[in-house]
């Protein structure tokens, strides 16, 4: 059923632009900072493990609270929580710029991840409240273009910043953009009425333990050799998650109301976005390693080879978003997932064959189109019919599924890349890692094939 938009559409589009700045920054970070780690290690005299934690601590504090930060938007207003999150994120970025030691930098990065976790679920929630039902696909198309391109442009932007100005420039770029987003959001986004009276904070604590235990185990497992501590962390996480689900059934103010899953397309979209997170946020590493180590391509040139993927995604996503409002649910999503399945298959086969770098452009371009055709329709259809009072919680669950998929994908592909069977080429090892993503992508294709009009 169509519902009127609470603000004029021109203002809604300006609001979306303001939100997109913050979304881009929080997702760009995951690939941007990785480029700066060697320079950070050298300049601050850090150990390899300390340098790794500069990136890892951000991912932890970003991913772990997402379930509760989405619900905080429902309770206190998405606009207010976004402004709080962006303020913390920007202030912590400035602290990173000024970091005199690696310990200072790691603590600042933890705070920055928390700020990112506060603001990240809010844009999707706000989009579904300020745009009319019939325009949400177009708006989410823009959101998806930003979300899917951030990780692709990170290595290129990071390379130029670190090479030209040093590693501190990577964090300084967040400061003016963060202030810009704060000013624009405060100006263009209205005060939307909160949708829930209170939050079950005990459930919130249990959710933090659950996600922390699972994400920590998946993230650190390969590095620690899957020792007893890792398995204990995973076991605690799974036990806490089981307890959390039971609590949601009896809580008077559940953090994740189980009636969310009465919305068929939302339940299916969670499966699909897990597959997207698993694939899209993990395959860049084997691609870059194949190009640089396997084929001897210079790092700058290897990064530039991925730019067409991001450009295609940015151009096509808004068009796909508009189409999503007009065609049967699932049609574009099936095409998108099929294209992504084809792209990763081509990557895997070409790597097994030891193909020259130029041949990979076939898969790179196909993946750019697939990104556009997957992200926008999935987020639009998943959240379009969620009850208004649950949209913040739904966004938190949606983003958590994506991030857990990303962590599991990185850990799984990393393990396969290191296994490297005897007698196989380096390219075959990278190809095997890429082909692992076929499993969650097939599950995603099955899920989106069951989308229905509601």
C-alpha cells in the first residue's frame, strides 16, 4: 500500500545526499585504511599484530553493536542517533590524525568504529520513512551505489593519499566530510517520531556478547590457528545467540521483534545480503594477490583495474533502483545474483588457467553490473514492507547480516588461500578461494527467487 512522503521529494533527495556521505565514509574505511597499514607500522614502530589491530578493532566495534544501534534509532530517532554517531566518528578520526603512538591509534579506531556502528543503520531506516513507497527503489538505488562502490574505490583513494601525503591523510579526509554530513543532515532531515517506547537492554547485552564472540572467532581464527581460545569464543557466541533468540520471544520490548520475520521478503533478504557481504567484501583480496603476486602487476595498476567495476556500479545502481519500483519483486535480483555467480565463476576459471591480467576485465566488468543489480533491489524489497515502528530494528538486523557475512567471507577465503594444495599453481589457490563464494551466492539466488509482492 502506498503511503505519502513526510517531506517534499526535493528535500528528501538532499537528505539522501547528506546520509550518503556518512555511509560512504564508514564503508570506505574497511579498504582505505588497509592501504595505510605498512606506513603506520613503520612510522609508529608498531609490530605486525598491532598494525593488524588498527583495522581489526574498527571492524569489531563497528559490527558488534549493530543490532542495538539500529534499535536505538527507533527509540530516540534516527536523525539524532545518526548525528551522535557521525560526531563520534569524526572526532575519533581527528584523534587518529594526531595519534602519537600505536596504542593511541588503536583506541581511537575503536571509538571510531563505535561511531560508525551508531550511524550506519540509520540511512536505510530514514530512506524508508522520508520517501514515498513508490520512490523507495530509486532512493535505495543511490544508497546501494554508494555502499557497493565504497570498498572498490578505497584501495585507489588510499594509494594516492598515502603516497602523496602520508598515512595521517587517510584519517584527516574523514574530518571535513564528516562535518559536511553533520551540517547537511541537521538541515535537511526532519525530526521523525520515534517508533518504540523502550528497549530491553539486557537483550542488548546478550546480543553484544553473541556477536562479539562469533565475529571475534571468525576474524581472529585464521591468525591464531583456530586454537582453543577461538573455539571457546565461538561457543560462547553461539550460546549467547541462542539465549538471545529465546529472550526475544518473551521480552516486552524485544531488541529484534520476531514479528519482523513475518515480513516474508525481509526474511529472504537477510539470507541474500549475507551472501552479498560474504562475497563482495572478501573477493578483492584474492583478485589483488593474483594480479600483484601471481602476474607481477604493480600495485597502483592493480588498484586501477578495479575502478571500472566501481564506476559501472555507481552508474547503473540508480537506474536499477528505479526499475525495482516498477517490475515484479525478485526479477532484477535473480538477474543480479546470476550475473554475480557468472562473474566469480569466470574469475575462478581464469585464475586456474593462469590467464593474463587483461582477461580478468571480463569478470571485473560483469561484477560491476552484478553489484548494481544485487544491492539496490535486495535492500529495497527487504525493507519496503517492514512496519514503520520496526524499520530501525530491521536495518540493524540487515546490516549485521551483511557484516557477519563479510567477516565470515574474509576468514573463509583467507583460510582457502593459505591451504594452497601441493602441485597447484598460485593462481589455482586464488581461484579456489574465489569459487568458495558460489555457495552463499547460490543460497542468495534461491532466496531472491522467492520474493513476492506484498
